[in-house]
C-alpha cells in the first residue's frame, strides 16, 4: 500500500472511531487488523498534521492599517503626558477650539 493510501485509510479510520462514540479500547477491539499502538501512533500523526495546517493558515493572515503621518512642519503642544501635533496650515479658528478644549479638560 502506498503512503498516501495508508494515510487516507487512517484518516477514514479516525473518522469512524470519532463517529462510533466508543472508547479507543472498545473500537480497536472490534477491528481485525489494528492494535492500540497503531491507533495512537496514527492519531497523534494526523492531529499534528491538522495543527500544522491550521498554524500555516494563521501565519498567512495579513492585516492592514493606516499609519498616521504628521506634516513635516507642525507645532507640538504638550500638556502633562498629552502631546498634540498641530499642522502649520491649521486654521486659527480650529486651533482656538482645540486649545479651549485642552484648557477646560
């Protein structure tokens, strides 16, 4: 039997075991050509493959986000541990509102 065929056979056996609702000992005892040692070996091997596949999927997930950029010419206002960067071209009205909020906050 080829490696792939054997692997597929054991995957089917694992599914049959899961569907049976029996303990490993009960299920294996009803099989003619399977030992508990073989069962545990293949169960561990197949679980490792599943875990490896899912970790590969996780490592391939990409996330994007916007990184704010500040104008090269700006004013930095610091109040305690708060820093506000104000672009050079901000309107006087807008700057007045920001300062008013900071004073009253």
